[in-house]
């Protein structure tokens, strides 16, 4: 196609793109003019302004007036990439990391975060020993330390003991040990519980929390430190004046405690932020109108308050006569209706940032207009590229390329330029942004990507220019939950959704059906004539050569249809198939071969079996997933998740991440399940592996299933690591190398022998657990979806299994018509039944023998 010369050419080439973009038709000529001239004239109308202490930017309109849909602007794409290439590009493309860091507001000089008092004479950060020594000297001079911060100093268990903090600082009120290398519960409890005056303790970001959880250690510390009011940023049941004073910024490092006996530090307090402090019970001597008579603004978002009733809480808050502004989760601990809260607290003038009179007039039950933005966070010394990878999910947008022949399997992500990226979200926006591919040469190869910006409302000078980050997405698509990618949404709501969901699954009980006698019979013909097989799978054509079967090229003449395609009524009609033919698929088998249906099927039958990692269908269970993530975050548990498309193979569009915003944003590239990543798998010589089993199904009612005596090990190429830079490395975290990467064939008997030696285990014990798990999977399908049974169905499935570090099997997925090239290529010695050799070229002979001739050669009934 020739280069675009005229407006008519432009419309002819871009007609479909223009229609899908939503750009008003009256603006199409102007769009063509600006694209042809590469006119970036937004600077004449807009100004970027820093907000949130420089951690965010907003876009202001600087002209006098602009009417709705009267103009449009080109926005350049500052960075376009595939997700797997992001980190590498930030490291290698000159100037990219610096530009992205500035655009995303993560370019603050980290040296500024080190307190002046913790820098030595050579301008380096003091060590833990040096800080302690300095504080001991101060104490001898009469300035005893009562607040000690020893964060990110590499303190391990031995060093903590050697510092001897209880002896040197017996009157310590606050101790922070965040970001160190503490691992031993006994050591930490022993040292900390000797500090009898301790009011606050921070152990966040230590391995001890991630590896052991927090429950038993927290109980021991609270029992030994009866005065402790804050533990890991959360209020303890003993919270009082000190904890409230800390949240009100009355107490800090410079003023750690009471100045004199009898002091009432909260008397003049007017504003108090208690958000996300895990408070279960607000009834407390310190939290009272007597202690805080001047309290006018209170934030209690993100607290369960589950030991208090809504009526009791409302009655307590009503006693604060000066309380005029309240922030609380709705629905939440005060109930599910904003109007009722307003009625119960007549002194309130503002609820969640909205006038109470406006709430009463509108009758809105849920009011949450004051969601705080998620701002970029990083730790001291964190490289620029890492900060960008974490922060980019606040800014990214995405599209997928397609031409007449196919759609690209991997999505393209991009960051708009500084102007476009400074636009903040609004539920009532005044601008809209849409991606657009301009093809000046008339074909996809010449495409240049832009975003197009135009006003959807009349704009006045100094108006903030906003867009809807979730344009076109309503509550039917979980809009409120998806806003969590950019905002601090009510934690308590999501945690309750998760706990309710988990409780429901935990109450599910499954009873295995009684083993019934077989109802299937051999299809072998008495006259010895062969069964005709139609197939579109080359390996079946090549290797099914026993005399009982013959390949036919006409599907309508076949006795058996063995195909890789989905056989539906339309295909049956087109191919001339009839109801007497056997087909290698069961009706409704999507309940196990599509990932979201597989999880749903198993959960309906078994609830929360140990062999299925926590799994959520993000299209319907985002709120529950967010709740699970927040609970794990609160409890200091590992929080890596793997996102998998519903129905794509070979790990296409599969991502591993611990970033909640990333998890939510990745929904934009297609429907996915989000599954808890197996962070500690069993390894083989330091590398990750999984196992492919072959299951043959003759019948689902009664259940007649067989497990092939041979299985295959699929091994990652790189040594396993949880280093965050490795998460995008395919050859470290994934094992399917048939289609990319370097394939290393591993002989199964050798693998089993070496695995047993390496881990001192018996493989047959593992094999027994795998067999039990696989049967449970198909029992789930038969129980939950009895409609899946069909007398003319016989099928083969691939079941992929991983072992965790305790050698317990974990179900990964079930695959219809699995790729069996490897099975046909290699002769394999079975590790069961005495280790007989199974010839690769006989694979389909014994598969068909089992399914259609009632044979059990090289298979075992489950």
C-alpha cells in the first residue's frame, strides 16, 4: 500500500482504529493534520505541577478556556517494551532509567535518607556497633537513649546478642530493627523481652517473619513485654497513651516519652490518624473524650475492630463532642451504610471527605471519595532500575498488535511522556486518552504509537486535567477492587471478603465415591477387522501401527476421532460426524483443562486441598485475592504470585510478581488466574523441575482412569533463585523448553535414582501421593460436573505436577491432548512394575489399547 497522502487515505487505512479509539469523528481531520506534522503542541495549553511532596505530579490547564471535544493533542510514548525486556532495557538503553525515574518521581538521592547523626567522619553510614557505642557514650554523659533505630545494618542473630541492648539501654522505649537478617525466634525473643519498658518494636522486613510467620513470636514477645503498645507498626492489645501519641506525632525519636510525671499529652490533640494499625478493640482508657477532649478529626480506616459492635463504636465516637471529621471503611466496622453513620453521629460535618449534608441529601450508602494514592516506595540503597520496576505499574498502559493473519501472543506495555503521565485519575474526568497506531506508509511495519488526548468537558484556566484510569470498566468488572492498583482502598473490606471465602472453602467436605465395576468394554471386532482412526496429529499417524487400528483420511468414515481440535456441534456437522463415533474428548472437559475452571472444580469438591495452591479467578475473585495478599502482607508471609492466562499454553503471558498493583494491572492483557507461587519447590541439583504424567480416561461414571507407567521430568536450565531480577528469566523459573530455551532431555530412571540420593527420600512414597492427587482431580470433575460423562468419549490428558520442598505434590494444570513427541521419541524404563522398558514407538499403541481394547499394558488403574 502506498504512503498516506490525503485525509481519505488516512481514513481508509485507519478506519477500524479510529472507530475503536473513541476519538470524536469531528476531530479526525485535526488528528490527521497533527500526525502528519508531528505536532506536539500540548505545552501551549498545559503545565505539570508536583504534588504529594514531590512523589506525584498533576496536569493543569493554563489557557483561558477549551470547549468539550474542541481539540486534541498528541502524546508521545516515552518507553515501549515487552514485560520480559523491561529490566534489561533500563540497564542498557542510555538515558532511559534516568528519564523514567524522573517521570515516576523515584529519583530522590538515596543518600539524603541517611540521618546526619548516623554518618561517620568519612561520610559513610555507621555500623550497628558504632551507633550503639555512640549512644552508650551519650548515656554516660546523662543523655540516656530511649529510642534506638538500627535499621538495615545487616544485624544477624549473633550480632543482636553481642550488642547486649538490654544491659546497655534498660529504659529503652522504642527499638527498630527493620531490614536486618534476623532469623532465630529464640534469640530475638530472649533479647527483646529483657527490655521491660519497651513501648514500640519494629522487626519488619526480617527473614524471621517471612520464614516462620509472626504468630508464635508475637505471643512470646507480648507476654514478656507487658508494656509494649506497638509491634511491627500494629497496635497491641495493650495500646494506650504512648501509641496514640506516636500516631499523633507527639512522640518520636527526639521526644520519645513523657517529659514529667502526670503529663497529659493528648489534651490538645485535634487530629489523630489510626489507619491500618490492626486495632481489634477501640475501647481503651486512653481512647476517650477525657484524654482527648479536643479531637476533631479521626481516621480509623483499615482496622478490623472486630471485638466491638457497630452500635458500641458509634456510641463511643458520639461521646467526642468536638469530632467533626471521620474517615472509616464503608462497609466496615461502623456498618454498611454511610447515611446511618451520619445519623448516629450528628456532630459530624465530614465523612470520608464528603459533606454529611450532601450524604444525607443523596442517600448514598457507600462514600469513599478520599482514597489516598499509592505512592512509590523504595528502600535505602535500592537501584534506580528496581524502583522504576516497582513504580511503573502506576503509569503503564498496554495494547496488543494484530494483523490480518494473527494476534501477537505477548502484550506491549508503554509509558506516556511526561505530559500524559502526569494526568491523575478521576471518576468524573474531564479528558480521555486513547492509544493510536499511525501507519504513515499504510502498513503495520511503519506504525508509530501515540496516545491521543482530548477534552470531554469544558475546561477553564487552572483546572486539573484528569482521566479515568478504568474507562469503560464498571462494578460488573470489579471497578472498585481494581482501583487498588493506584489507591489505598479499604483493607478491612478485602480481608473480610477473603476470610469469608476461605471459611466457606474450609467447610467443604468430600467423600470419595465407592469403586464400581467397569462399564466399558473392548471395541475389538469379532471378525478381526480394524478400527478406523481419523487423526490430525502426526505422531498418531506415524506410530499407531498395531493391526487392530487403521488410519483413515475421512473423518465421517472413522470409528474413532482423535483430534487436537475442539469437537463441537458445528464441527460435527461440517465434518459429517455421527453420534456412534468415539471421540478423544469429554463434553464440558473445560472444567479441568481451563485453568480457572480447574481451580473452581477442585475447590467446589475439596475446598482447600493441600495439593492446590491458593488460586483466584481474577475476573470474578479479585476482592478475595486482594484480601489474601493483604493478610499475607500483614502477617509477614511470602507474597509471590504467578499469573496465568485461562487457556494459553507454554507459559505465554505468564508473570511472576509480588507487586499487588502489577497483579491487578495484568488483568488488562486478558483473563487470568492468580495462584500463590511455590516459592520453595523441591530442586534437582539446584534447579527447578516439574513432572508430566499421562492420564487415560475411559469413563467418568463410574470413574475409570489409568496412569501411564512412565512420566517425564522437565528441568529448568538455570539454578533456582528468588532474586527479584530473576523472576522474568524464563530459563530459571519455567521448565517447558520444547518451544524456547535449551531443551535438556533427562532420563526418568536416572532422575529418580539421583533425586533419591540427593534428598534421602523414597520415590515410591512420592509416587503414591501423586497418584492419590491425580485421582482426586478427576473425582472432582466427575462429582461437580456429572454432565462431563459420555459413553462415546475416551481421552488422554497431561497432568503437570510440581513438588514442594517437603516433597508434597502440587497440581499445576491439566492439558487436553498433550504434546507427546517426547513419549514417542525416547525408550524409557518405567520406575514402577519392576522397571520394564517402554518403547517410544509403542506409546500410542498401548494408549489406544488401554482406551479402546480394555488392555492395561504399561498403565496402572487409579
